[in-house]
C-alpha cells in the first residue's frame, strides 16, 4: 500500500500505511515474520522513501539487545546497511 501511495503521490494514504506498519512492527518485533516484513519493506521501497525504514530502525533500536542475537537480524542489517546505520544513529542519539 505504501508503494502504491508513493507512486500516485497520495500523501495521506502513504502516511497511514507507514503508521500502520510502525504499529505492526512495534507489536510483532519478536515474531519470526518480522524479518520477512522488514526485508520486504527495505527491498521494495525506493531510496527516497524513508517512512518504512525509519519505522524499522526505531523498532530495531528499541529492541536491539534481543534482536541482535538472531542470525536473521544480523543478515538483515548486513544486507541493508542503511538500516544498520539508522539503528546505530538512533542508539547513539538515545544515550
């Protein structure tokens, strides 16, 4: 939905999709499908669209102590270095 809203420049729909994605990430961060959703969001959104990636970075940084122990999260952060950098930046700003 986010991609379609971006393509057709429907800002309200794009914001709504990003907000719902953020809520879902906050709720399901410790579930196996989180990594699948994260990878899909990073792989399919254009580089100029930070909405979904920002949501992922916030959630990962909030739960990094638990998530970093999962090999699939390690792979995700290696594959999408922009996400890894955003997580690192948020952690530094939080301290």
